[in-house]
C-alpha cells in the first residue's frame, strides 16, 4: 500500500493506485528524460520573488539569481528544505503553461507495496470496488471546490488533487486549499516540493487530451493558476511519511494558502470560484456516516489525469498502525493523481463538509483510504488561517 502520492512520469505500470501524488514524466525542467512536447521557459522578467522569501532563501545559502534562472531544479540534499518553517515557493509566472500542465499527467513508473504495515487495530473487510464516475461538465457547476495541484520534485513534475476550503479568519474570502501532506512534502527522506500551484476546475469543460493540446492556458485554467505562498502539513508526515506501507498516512494532510499568479485581482479564491467547503474536525465514527464522496483527477491507467471523477461509498475502517488513528476506507477505482482530493460527507449541521482526503490505496486500485481529521489536522488548519488573518 502506498500513499497516493505524486506519481512519476514516463511510466509503464497500468494498474497503480499508489496513493502518491501523481508525479508526471520528467520534463526538460527535471532530471532524466525529455518531454514529448516542447516546454516553454518563463522569461526572467516574469519571475517574482517576494522580499520575505528572498531573505529566507538567503538564510539557506540559496542564490536568488540562480534560483530564478533554474537553480530550483537543483535537488541537492543540502538545498532541499524540509523543516516546517522552511517552506518557500516563489512565483515563477507562466512556468505552468498548457504544455507543462499536460506533461504533469503521466502515470507512476513502478507499483508500490500492496501490503498494509501494522494493521493491528480495527480494520473492516476490504470493500468491494466502486467504479469511479466522471463528473459532469462543466466541473465548476458540479464540483466548484475541486481542482488540481501541480508541483515539481526531483524526478519530474507531479500532480495531485485538492479542495477549496473555508477560512475562519477570512470568512467568505478564503484562499485556503486542502490536500494530502505527500502532495507538498516528500516526508522523512525529503523535503518541500517546489513550484506548488493550484488550478481550480482544471479542464472545466472535460476536453480530451488531444483537444487540450489546442487550448489556451485561460481555457484550461478558466479560474486562474494560484501559487502556494505558504503550506503546512503535520509533523508526523514530515518525520514519518514514506512511499510504501502507509507510513505517516493517518496524518497525511496539508493546507496550502494560495495567491493568484498574475497578482491581486481584488478577489479571493473562494470569491473567484464561488464556493468553499467547511472542514469537519470531530472525526465522526464510521457508524455515523452513511456515505462519503471522494473527488479527484486520477492519472494512472485507465485514466489520463485530464478529467475529474468521483466515487461514493459507505466508509469502513482501516488501521495502518495500532498506535495511530484509524483511517476511513471506501471502495473506489480511482488511481494515482486522485491523491489529496477531498472526501465529503454530511457535517454536524447536515450540510456537506470535508472530512478527509485521499491518501493511500492498493496497486490494484480497488479502494482508497484517508485520514480522520482530529486535533492535529485542526491545528494545521488553524495555524495557516491565523498566519493570514485579515490578509
């Protein structure tokens, strides 16, 4: 079992659900391999690095001129920032152009262990697979909060799914996005990913891959590209997170605060897309949930990462380790790339609320599991909210 983490590009494994962010095939910007289509490079004058981020980078011995000219591609261990306080993500305008977005849609290169480590707690029988259903286009009319997270790692560009959530410090004007921890940070053997950006309602009109090749950035990303100016995940994911065995999975969640790539429009992300989901942190028991709906952009075969899908099922329980929180589990055929996508159920007030996110699943792609959101998740959420209170 693996986190539906970033999946690697150039892959040959068909039925992989490694719940890892769907890392796509390496592009010219990344180590190893060439893209199938040219990837345009941003002009130097289109790169914006805020002063506070400049200072943070300098503290770590990172040359800013070199960074903006491609130094971010250097994944030298000494320059791969991993501590919670060291998140930096300078905007590189137009880096995520249509070609590069599509290049981040490749399936994983290899499968991940299908066994569940530990499993000494309460685990219900494996659920029957539930076939993922395509979300009806336009996505904005049926899943306005859903979108795609794009980012770069040592082995190429990658992709995850994510959800616009409410911000208690800025009611009605949220810039918060909920996703999986493994979609922003590599865990115990790595650090923060780079060039993290969120695209709400990606491919809103559900065009085919061939049709997308002819579309403009504005058509593919009708609500803009939003860069993460801060991200936070659990300390458990940073210290324990791994690609196999579900290590750190019960704490595999993250919150990203975003800002528009082209500069302030006067509207928040929530105002731009017209919706944001509340987050339920009381971790309702499985017996009290009739149905959970998971949403995401699965990219490993038989999916191509370009379209939005959903699975709905009554959840069961999955224990990865006896001393860690039990996770929710549902039947679902979505594959890698769907990780980080929101799980929605009725909240205490009877209205839809985010209760989890896709974290792990088997190579056979028959089910998904997500963390139950308790005090640790609430702490991450509130910390990001407070950091940008009134902004």
